[in-house]
C-alpha cells in the first residue's frame, strides 16, 4: 500500500486542509518566503500561521528528497535484477530516509568485505548450520570446513568467517536494524565523562564530566554541547544498553 501524497501527509501533520497546503507549496515554489506568505498571503493559504508554514517548508524539503531517493533506490535495485514485488512494496511504504536506506543497504555496491571473502571460502553453510541449530558444537562443525587453499587452516579461522557472514547479514536486515534502533532509543543511556587529565582545560564542559541520561530525553542543545566537547578532545561519550538475557547459547558469535 502506497503512502498518501506529500500534500496529504503535511496537511495531517500540521492540522490543515490539503487545499491550504497545495496553495502554500505553490507560493514557496514561486520563491515566496515564509514571513511574506504568513503576512501577505493569508487569503491564499487560508490563514496558515508562521509556525505551520515553517513546519510545512521543512517537511516539504524532506519529503521531496525522500521521494527522489525512493525513485533512485528502486531504479538501482531494478537494474540489478533484484527488485521483487514485496521489496518494492516495502520501499514504497518507507516513511523516512532512515527506513529507506535500511532497505537499500543489502543492494548497495560495496567493497569486498570480510563476509564476502568468507562466503568465497565456502563458510556460509557453517554460518547457517550454527545459527539454525545453536546446540551444535561450534568446534566440531567448524572442523568440517578447513580449507588450506582459502587460508582456513583451523577452526578459529572458520568460526571467524562464519561470524563475519552473520554480522553482515544482521546489519543488512532492515527489520532487525529498525527494531534495534527503536530499542536503543527507548532503553539507551548517553554517558559522558571527562578525559582524564583534561579537567582544567575542559571547565566549560563541567556539566558533562560525569553525566548519564536516557538518550531520548537529551535535548538537542545539550547533545550538541556534548558532541562539541568530544570533538575538542575533552569528553568521552558512549551509549549504554541493558542487554536482555539471551534465550539460546551463542557464545561462539561473540567477538
């Protein structure tokens, strides 16, 4: 199912009528500024206020860029001969650039990765076996895939190759990445600490010498200050997550 039009989406977001949005977009496309439209074109836009118009202008730019990118992504995947009907439906339904790029990631042309090298060495069946049946003994299974021609000379090398394959597979799973991103947003803590020995130099960032805060509660101005402190070499930032207990033993996957 495709998304509503850009005009329909913006109308819903700023609580206005579609006709008002169409009229305002027409004025913006003609070069009129938000202050001008807000003050002198109320009769055209149905009295959209300054806040509504600024939101409209921002969202219009974002959604137009999203649509341009959507067309480019579909074209690129189609040229590869990999555009299936379900994939196209997911792409057409993507509401954000982030979601769209998550879907496109497996089809991006990329350099030869460690996972690709591992697949070329014949290790993908090992990765599949261990992932599908975690109760199998990793060492025993890995011993079946030793290959001196591919420099897989011991079970450690075989298991490392299997890990690389699974890590790439997980990283390119749009649904999984989306769920993990949402989990991190809901449960992540942004930690900020001062770099040892920089306390005096970093005094202007003293509010962030030892700070922990839910990431979704950090306002933009505070995040910018902490990132500036990090870029200037005074603060160390990290994201902390409370990990749920694993349901199956996957110790061999850990790096």
